């Protein structure tokens, strides 16, 4: 991705475990976090007249909305749930005035599962 181009990339997240194999009401929450710029990059020289320090990438669930440091997707099993729905995550290089050059960005995923077994005990 090229900063300030307006371009973005995307990837998909989906549950691979069949919905029939999990208890109704099982909830999987995935927090997606785009790493910020390094201290070295934040201390980098700025373009002439610039005032925005280095930023890395942002993530979004809708590319027409602002890209953020983090977003959350949730999958729920059972009637009215979205267990079988693929969710899309969009990634964009955030605009800044730093002269930091080509960079690699890290996107982390924290997964939390809440479920109950057949006798109603909660599992987290």
C-alpha cells in the first residue's frame, strides 16, 4: 500500500469450525489491532511544512469509514447469529508527514470465545 494513495487492501475472517459442532450461543470476538509507528519512526524528520508524526496502518470493517487503530468482529452461533458469515477487514497506510520510507506493519488478533456446554456452564 502506498501512503496518501487512497488505496487499501483487505483480508477475510471466517469460522472454519462447522456451526453444528459448537453450542448455540457460542460467541467468538476477535479484536484486530494495527501496530502503531515505532518510536524511531515517530522521531523521524518531517516533510517541509509537515506537522503529523509517523503513523503506521489503520484497520476498518468498511473502507468508506475512517481507518482506526483497532476494530472488533464477532461471530455468534445459532438462530439469528452470523457464524457462517465471512467478515472483511480493510487495511490502509495512514497519512503522515514523516520521512520514514518503506515499512512493514504488524496486525495482531486477540480471540475471545464465550460458550456454554450442554449443562449450562460457561466457558471463556
